């Protein structure tokens, strides 16, 4: 009998880029036995190890199963790996386990469970769904990065505690008949399903309380189909890992080999280094802040150098470390001293719409690591490809990081994410003004030229984010054309569970202010915005010209109306002015 059995929606890869691999190796390091069932389909596959001693650990995989299975247009994805997991995988797996092993202990976690832990808008069904803990029938939900919570949970279960009685563990959610006295009550599932203002208010509270220092216990009532009400309770977030604890996680004995069946994009993962977690940038459309948290955690230089040296011993290693990073590669410390003691500021971002005066800016630790990695024998190049925050880089007065990035760590193209150019849209996204990107672009080009390299920025752009109108998309197209930028790929906004931008998409309201905003929802509205961003394509050129001419025409009409109002327009005596307001020829 296994102590734990893990069910995952991913092809299993014994590599620390996959959360389930960390779970398995962590439990094994505690002397526990673990079975893994990857992408089960038949009920016989769920039963291959029998019933575990302590419980099943269920995850949909590294990403939400619906995002894995479908494009934003609702079309099935074509890679075979996606098709091997069911829709709403966490619910599907838990229901199968409940049928096979009635009354068994089930613990859910990973991104899908974490982001769906409260009542949430589901894009694919276009409805508000209950907490996945309630709908799946599982006993406990571990949210966020689970190492500390899982270690304590395993120790308590091994010590004889009953899974259903463990209700005080940070970083977990459980279902109760009544809310604890210290809980902050959110509007119920039924209320947020019926009232969009209530939904947005609940979403804001969930994000604001996702803080390991000051976060409160949250509770949300759910009425069951048979009429009995239950309460979803979220304990405060688990604390962050220390540097030595994070080192220990990534130094677990992973084989690091990637199996067949993974998409080609994972090939570079094998020889990439994960050195950081968390992101205080906290863009509203990104799920990272609500999953990993805003507190930045990093590994030590020694741990990373040791792992890189191990790369060079592999016959598959060709001399290239494909990435050194994480959610945001150039964040190497908590954002400020206050955050460590008092938690993050409420209703305030560290970098948007402008950078906070208390923000600590330094790339010294990261630069020291990159320099030592470059010196390792058999290492030809070290690339930084994941999540460089250009706004943070531009705040560094030394500019050593940007200089060395351009000289040593770019493989011809550097991908960064300005997303849009309109101030109002960027503010709703939680991004800095476009002027910051423009300064970064100029500086990157200058430093690349100085290093004797011809290198380019590849800007990530997003169409149809809540608040972005067709007029905004036209402005973005004009901005791109003026700079000779021709995006090869454009991403429609994808309303993934749990983000504030998804709450905006569903409610049509801005967070905090609750003012109404425009949301492009129809296929036509989305396609039109997307087409404008690729203005240069022959099939889009006519649309671009039409909207541009229409804007010029409207601007002329508006200008003429303003002149009339001010008395600047006078009828000509030699013309019939009885219908002058409809004749442009009479307007000066």
C-alpha cells in the first residue's frame, strides 16, 4: 500500500519545472512511498495502486485543464498532450476516485485548484461556478506553492490525525458547516453569481488578502443542491520559503529527463535554471500573484552553480543554458523593507501605474550569478528568456544588468511585454505607461549596438483586454506602424480563472472603483481588434484604412462643430445655407 497516490493531468516528468514532480520527491525525502498516475482515462488506471494509506493527491497539471485543452476561441488545441486530460480535470479525477473508493481521502492542489478555490467565473461555460473544493467533493485544497503546507500535512497524517479534522493549516482551504469566528465573510456563491458588483468586490478582497503577513481567514457560503449550506474556508497563505529551503527543494534527486509526449516547447526546460518565485509586478491578467504570491523568493548562488555544473555532465547538454529565471527573472529580492514586516500595501502595486518610491532596485545578486554561470567550463551561452521586467530594469541607475543582458544573454531576440500603448488600458492591466517601454527599447538598441550585436525586441501585445475599445486598438495599430513593428503573433485576452482581469471581463466593472468599462466579447469585436494589431497583412489593410479614414472624418466633423459653437463659422453670402450643417463644403 502506498502512503500517497498522485493523480496528474500532465505527462509525468521528473523535473522541478513540474509541480507534481516536486510533490513526489518531497514526500519521498520524508520516507513516504508515493505512486503516480499520469493522465488516467479508464477507471482501471485510477485503481492500479489500490487505496493509499493517507490519501490521493490530485492536480490538473501545470496549467488549468481548460486552458490546456482549448484556445481562447474555444477550439480544441492540436497538441496531443492536451487531449489526454479531461475538461475540468480536478473535478473529473475526484469524481472517478469517489466512485471507485467511496469515502477515500482526497487532497487537491496545483494551479487549477488554486485559482478556482473560491466561486469563480468560468469562461468556457460562461457562468459562475462554485469553489472547486465544493464541486469536486475533495477533503482539502492546498493553494499556492505547496511544499511547506504539504510537509506539515504529511507529518500530521503520519502522526495519526484524521484528514477531515485538519482545519488550521495555513495555505489550505476546507469545507465546514459554519465559518470560524475570525473569518472575513465574502458574499456567498449565490450572491456573486447573481450580482456582478458583489462578484468584483469579492474578487478584490481575495487578491488583497492573499498576503502571508496580514492576510485574513476568508469564508464564502455555498448552498448545496440538496439545500444544505456549507462554507468554503480559506486559511491565510503559507509563508514563503527561505533561501535554504528553496535550495533544498530544487536539490531533490530529480532525474530531469523529459519523457516523450510533451510539446516541443518543453525541450529547452531540461537545461534551464529556476532561480526565483513570486512576482510583485502583479499584472491583473496574470495568475501568478494569486497563486505564487507577490513575495519574491530566490535560490542561492551556490545551489544554481551546482545545478549548472551537473548540466555539463549530461551527454544531451550542448553548452547552452536556455534560461535562468522564473515568473520574473530580474526580481531578486522582496520589493521593500515594509513588505517584509507589514505585508504588501492595500490597493497599490509596486510598479504600476508608476513605481513606488519605497521600491528597492538592485540586480547585483542576479548579475553575480550570471557572471559565474558564464565561467563554467563547457557552458557556451547563458540565456535569460523568462519574464524580464523592463520597467524594473530601467529603474536601476547603474544599468549594469541591461548592459550585460544585451552583451551576453540574448539570442538575437528578447521578448518583453508592453501589452498595449493606451494609458487607460495599461492601468487596467496593471502595466506601466508605454513611455517606459519606449525608453527601454531605445536603450536596448543602443547597448546591443555597442556590444556589436544586431538584436531585436519582440513585444508581447494583447488585444481585447477589458477596457480596450476598437478605438484603442486603432491607436495601438498606429503606434505599431509608426515604429515599424509588425507583430507575427497577437494574443486575445484569455479570461482564465481567478484573475482580476477575468473579473473585469465578466462584470464589465473596474476593480476598486467599480466604474463601468467596455468589454469586447463577441467574436467580431475580438477579431476586429486582433486584426488591427496585424495591420500590415493584406487581409487587414482595408480595415485599417477604413477605420483610420473614418476617424479623420469624425475628427473633421467634431472640429467643425466646435467652430460653429464658438461662432468661428460664418455662412457665405453667395451660398444657399438652408442645409449648411449637412454640407462639409461650407465649413472652414
